[in-house]
């Protein structure tokens, strides 16, 4: 994986972010695939997931901290919307 440095912040390229999200969720038994990535005006990134039928959204919600750590989120914040 490549980590880029920009304005003293480290971040993963968006294509690698998708892999990190999928593998992190999979390690908790959640099957999901990133189907779209959008860069937002506030410099955040929106990752849209396709999840397996029967997956409970709250199971993904419970993993926000793990996702933030895996992505090395500078704010430590991950927002989940359904």
C-alpha cells in the first residue's frame, strides 16, 4: 500500500481505501463491496457500499472506529448512512 503525504496529513489513495474498507469489514464477517467513491467539497470522501443481503446496518455502524483506524483518518471520524 502507498501512503501519500499532503499538507502534513497522510492518506491512502482512494482505490486503496476501498480495499481497506472491504478487508476491514470482512475481518468482522461483513461482506461488502465499495461500488462508488466520491470526493466531497469539504475534502472528505464518501464511500458507497453494496452489502450482502441480510447484513444489519448496525453491524457496520459498530465498526466505525476500526474503519477510522484502518484508514488512518486524521479526524478519527467515520459516518455511516443507510
